């Protein structure tokens, strides 16, 4: 793993160690390219849907709640998310390790709260209907949380600093949006987050 971590094309090097057949190597490289694209696409879809849900719950500006009548997709979230990705890709074009470390920290931070949310929801909503129940509860979510924290600890200091700044900006935006919507009606869908927001606003 140390050799693979230091080389620029680990997948190609592993494939070359298996076979020198040019068609085989071309197939591996093409497959790696397609796999990378699919992972990026799924990340973009997840991010834009998250910002859409936050706009729906008025944690982000309501424009993020806009949906295309033709495609039934959150086009504003997609445009803003795509623009941010292009800016970051251009800014870190010559330092891919830095942006990869920052993205990894953000992903692990998200996964950490997924694990913690599972524990909380099992306690606060024990009778809720669930299509899937995590086995070995609470061992798996606890181990998952610990793993996320350890992996974040070993990331670069730049990633940690960027995460702190991003987290601070998110908290600031949250409280700004909370104050802004004290005088405005909340959306009427029944997500648990929206219900909690209504309670806070009523307080």
C-alpha cells in the first residue's frame, strides 16, 4: 500500500503487474475513468439534493427549493453546486491532494452524523416504521463513528482548518436563516427537521 500510495496511477500499475496485454490495460483505464465519473456524479446528485432539502426546510435560501417543471430536478441547487465545483476545481487544479483531503474530511464528517443520527432516531423514534434496520445495533454505528473520527484525525491540517471555517460559516448561515424566518410561515411538509424548526420559531 505504501508503493501504491506514492505512485500517480495505482490502478494502472496493479493492472500492469497482472498482465502486459494492451487491450487489458486499456480496458482497466477506461473502467477506472467511468468509475471515477460515476462517483463524482453520485456525489453531485447527493449534494444538490441535500441543498434542495435544506432550501425546502428554509435552512438555505428558498431558491434552493426550486424545481424544474420539465425535468423535475432542483435546477437552482444543481447550478449553484456545479458553479462551486468548477471554482474549487480551478482553484486547486495544481494541488489535487489538498482538495481531495478537504472533500474526504467533509464526507467523513457527514458519515459521522449519519451514524450519530441512527443512534438518536432509534432512541427518539423506537416504533417508527423502517424499511431496513442496521444489524448489531448499536455496535456498528458506534464503530462507524469512531472510524470516521480517526480517519479525520489523520487528514491534513489544511483540511481540518477548511472544515472549521466551513462549519462556522454553516452555523452562521443557520442562525441567520432562523432569525429571518421567524416572521415567515414554514413550509407545510412534515419532515422531522421542519417540525423541530417550527418548535424553535414558536419558542
